[in-house]
C-alpha cells in the first residue's frame, strides 16, 4: 500500500515538473515577445496577454489611453501583436 502511494506521488511529482517546465518556456516566450514591442503595441500585448482582455476591449482601452482612433490600432498595431500572440499559442 505504501509503495502504491509512493508511485502515485512520484507520478504527480513528474507531472508537476513537466508543468513547471512548460510554464518557464511560456514565460520566456512572453518576456521575449514583450521586449520586442514598443508603446502602443506593448500596451495592447499587456492588456491581452497579462490582463486577459478580449482583443476588442484591449483595443478600445489602448485607443482611449493613447488618444488614437480604434481603426488605426486594428490596422497598424494589432497585426504585429497578433503575430506575437499566435507564436505564444504554439508553445
């Protein structure tokens, strides 16, 4: 009975290690992507990735913050941010 529990604990430990490695990889990717962006793009990335806002809400919020038109953000800034976010999903 004790060996069965030890085996279960070892399996859980291995799963936690794998999960920890995945988190580390994702955090490194997020950090790298975030450092490559400036100004409006970094704000969009922050609102979407870190705060978990939907893209539409993030664009509304950042447009208001920077006093920019929403369509400008969709057309000029979001494509680069979208590219960085899609790379995160691959990890």
